[in-house]
C-alpha cells in the first residue's frame, strides 16, 4: 500500500458525501494504491450510515466509537491500522483540500523528511475567534518546542509510516504531533503552504476551552520531554533551593536575636517576625517538592517503559 489517509469524523454527514469522491479525483492521475481510513468518533448524526454506503464504492476502512473520545483517540486508532508507506491526516469538514496530498507526498520524499505539516497561510476563519488566537498559540508553541512551524495544529499532514508507528497520540495531544515526533527522534520536519477552504457545513467542533487546554497540554509535553525520565532533577532542584532558602532565613533570624540579646540591645522575639513564618512555609514546601520528586523517581524507575528507546537502524 502506497498511501493511507486517516480522517477523524464527528457529525459530518453533510461533508462525507463530497469529501471521499473529492479524494478519489485528486489521486486519480497519481497512480497510487491508497486506502481511506475513517474513524467515526461517536457521531450522533447519520455519519456512520453514510460511511457504510461509501465503503461499498471506495477503498474505505472504518471504525466507529461507542462515544466521542476526541480527535487524538481517533488518530491513534487510525495510525494503528494504517498500512501505507506514507500516511496523510486531514479533517472531514472540507476545509482541507485533498488536492494538496500529492504535493505533500512529493515534498516528503524529495526532501527525505519524516513529516510535512500544512500551513494555512491564508485563513477563512473569524479574525478574533480563530486567526489571532491561532497566531498567539503558534508563536508560543514555536518558542517552547523549538520547531519552526507556522501552523502546528494544521490537520493536513503527511508522515512516513515508521513515524506514526513510533508515537502515541493521547488526550488532546493531536495539536502537538510534530513535537511528539521530534521527541521520538523524527526531527526532519518540513512545512508546506496549503489552501484553506471556507467552512461549507455546520460549525467548528472545538470550543473556546481549546486555548486553555492547548496551553496546559503544551506545558505537559515540555515537562515530560525534559524531565519525564528524571523527575528528581526538577522537583529535587527546586525543593532543595526552597528548603535552603527557608533554613538560611530561619538561622539568620535566630542568630540576629541571640546577637542582640548578648549585647543587651532591644530585640523582637523570632516568633513575632513575619519573615520567620515565611521561612517555615519555605521549609515545608521544599520538603514536599523533594518528596514529590523522590516518589516520581520511584514511579519512573518501576515503569515498564523506563528503557523503551527508539531504534533507527540495525546492522
């Protein structure tokens, strides 16, 4: 199989009848053996019935979830059953053009890349609801991940088969698949400008909460990539610094009181000074951070994946 196209579907009954024939037309003259993998993510409309009809006329594989698990779960299952040497992901809402697929594949092969991500340079979404938040999100993602992509969350992407077989997409991490690929050792990542189609049916399935969730997921990925296998390096460092700060402050207050008392100078009892209680809080927090790192280290060392590393080649 040359190509697998993985598409997450959630309440897209109006779009599917146009999307699948459009894909076939876009690939007709490229002499590619391809399959279309549709993951019905718990749709409540007639999406699954339409998928069943399409499967009798087109090279379609399909899975239907019992409920809505999210795009990451859909992509994970699609990647598991994909058999193509190149895997392309796209959205089912007709905003991604299948005509871009041959160009993505050509760039992937000619430049020997692991991943090619689409860049919707000219968008047809609302300025304040999508465009500006998207630019802020992508600028933050570039700074944290060090991956020079203008559109990290573009659904239109092309991968080599070994890339998608070596990453695990979970939670809402579909937004950061390029970062997951980089952390798995697939750092040859390119970007190609693609057309963005205006929405034809329905409305976006992602609400305003995606901005907060996306930022928190980015922090999670950053932390796991930096300290996932050595959590003590993070918690232990900050715990030790906080504990030492509290301890030194407490000792300073005690010695200052003893020195003033020995010289017959007026002094304030240590327990009447607010700084003393601040130092006690610092001591407690420092101990808690250190213990959190110690427990996390024990969990990490007993994990079944503690020695799971990605191998590129063998001789």
